[in-house]
C-alpha cells in the first residue's frame, strides 16, 4: 500500500518498507500536518480516505454516518476485487450497524462481564503466566514471543472458552498466528467446525438456570445469555467466538512483545515499572498508546456525505481511522513520542471508541498488567539480546507486530 495526501501531497509512504514498519511515526506526523484527510491507495486497488488527527479519528469512530457493514461498500469492494466474506465473521459486532449491532452487543455483554474477567480470569491469567515463566527459568536466552507473548493469550482463551485439555494442542494450531501459507484457513475451516461442535455440545449441557456470569465458561454463558428472551443463534455464537480469537489474540501478542521492546528502549521506564508494579494499570494504557498494536481501524463506509474541515468525503466512500497517528498527536498528548508509564491524562484510542469499542479490552488489560509485572519480578535483569536495529517487524497491514524478540533473562 502507498499513502499520499491529496489535500497536501507529501512523500509517498510504502508500509512494505522495513524502515517504515520499524518507525512509522515520522510519516504519520507529516500526514497529520499536511491535511486532516488523505486519499489512500491500497495494494489491492481499493481507494479509501484516511483521517489522522486525534479529534477527527475519535469523532469518526463514533460517527453513525459511517457503516461497518461491508454490504454498504459493495461497489468499492467489488471494484478492488474484494469478495464479501462468507465466513463466521460476516454478521458479528465487527461488521454490523445498529440495531443489529446493538442487539448482538447487548446479549454478548451479558456473558462477557467485568466480573468474569476481573474476578474469575485474573487468577487464571496469573497461574498461566507463572507456569510459562517457570518453563523459561532454566534458560539464559529466549524468544519472548514464543515463550510468553504468544502462548499466554492462547492458554487464556482455552480456559475462557472451556476447551477440553485433550483438544488444546490442536486448538492452538488452528488459532495461533503462523506465517505458513494457508495456516489461517483453520479459523473458518477445521477450527470453525470445532467451535461449532463445542457450541452445540454446550447447548445440550449448559445449565440454563445459572446466571450468565455464573456459567463455568464463556461458551456456556453465550448460549444461555438472553436479553428479553432474545438469544444468539449458533452462527452468531460461533462468529462471536471467532471474532474474540482473531481480534483479541494477535493484538494481545503484539501489545506484550512491542510493549517489552518499548521498555527496553526506555530503561528508566523499565526500572520504574520493575520497582513500582502498582503502576501496571497506567503502564499498560501507555504501552498501548505508544506501541499501537492496531495501526488503523477496520474499514467503514460513508452512508452519506461526511464533511471534515474543507473536505467532503462522499457517500459510498471507504474510510479508515488512523489510530496510531491519533495516539501520537501532539494536539492531544503532551510530548506524545515520549514513553511515560505514569501518564495520567491518557484517553488513547488503542481499543477504539464509540459503539465498537473493543469488548475484550478488559481481558487484554489484565493480561498485560500481569505479564509485564510478573516478568520483571521474576527476571529483574532481563535485557534485549540483540541490537535494536536488528529487531524486525512483520508486515501485518493494519496491525503492527514483531517477528521475534530475543531476550537475555539474567
């Protein structure tokens, strides 16, 4: 993909370039200063409008004139040769508008409650983290992604969903990010069929007399959750689970790995978090703002003309929100390119905004708080095991993540 402003043209930006992946923020700063809105040409030919400043991005994320339903962008998607997805994600909270989105989120929220995350999952996350750190302990050097950042959210999701112990290795192979061609077919192939089987089994065995947050696992909670008698269909439950796996898993991996790299780059902040673990909640918020595991929001389509400054985004146009750019906007954040784990005024957009705010954000926050503090407590002298300029980033499109993070534990 090549980015170039039309309101004020600057140098083209190629996200496939290793230098841009390593540090995209100077390019985002140029775009913010050139214009409030830019035309963006995707590698597949899709033309979209990109908004980059904090106030504009925040407003865009909550604007009801912008639809998340891919059917509203059919003409633009067809022109770019993008077929509408025929998979479990086609009618989920990510790809629907009110009132359909309102109904889905209302029912799902009854199952995925703060109590389930804060009271029930926190000790589970701590136990899983401690087990992974135990496995790391005999070694002097590890790839932190393979040793912690990747397995932690997979283990947590298995516990959250109630995946039987004997199925977990196969489950991880379906739902773990993998560079091998075709690896992700498991999300809507064998993995999707497996989830459908779990849902059908819990339909038969779940105790409908229990409240949603008393159910033993999230699948049981989802199949019994009801709002005024409205329940999710099998397809909606499978779609919700798939969305949780895809939207929550890789972003958490990237937050943990990129967050540790940011701490290595700022040793004063690493020491501060090591010495004051009570800063973990604000540290996770700042690391999410600073590292931006999600670089831009998923596409929206204007269902009517949208005016931003002196630019009119026409009805039918595809629009994207530059989240990473917004989170480094000096109009909103003081000294935005400085990592400050004690930053107080930190209303970042890393988890989105508005009706599509990330439902899994509380779980990601718990995983981050526990992972960072436990790692620094267990290995207080942990250090990067290669020069900074040798760290490589994967070309992930709208996500941003490391290929590996070699560390010395002692």
